[in-house]
């Protein structure tokens, strides 16, 4: 639900979703569970991913496709 809302609210191509599909997901025709969401905003890339079962946030500064810096952030930030 969050990924669909983000994709509708932001310009096309600014939200990327990475999913993990197990064999049961493939057989049932499901998309799989979301492992990582990236939002591209100019030179910033906001990343929300899973480390095991715990969510982690990260802010990256990116110029012309190269990541210059990464900063871990708390989810409330």
C-alpha cells in the first residue's frame, strides 16, 4: 500500500521497489514481499530496507548515478 501511494504521489520513475519471491509466491502468482524501497529526490536517495526482520533507513547523496555518501537514519527522521 505504501509503495503504491508513493508511486502515485511522486513523479514517474522516482520510486523503486525490490521484492523477494519465494517458490510459494511464484506458484501462487504473488509478487512476493517487499525487501527494499528507494525514493529518488534530486540528488538524494532515500532507502528503506530490511536487515533480517528489522527495518533500516538510509539517506544517500547521489550525483550522476554515483553515490557520494551514505548516512544511516532512524525511521522517525
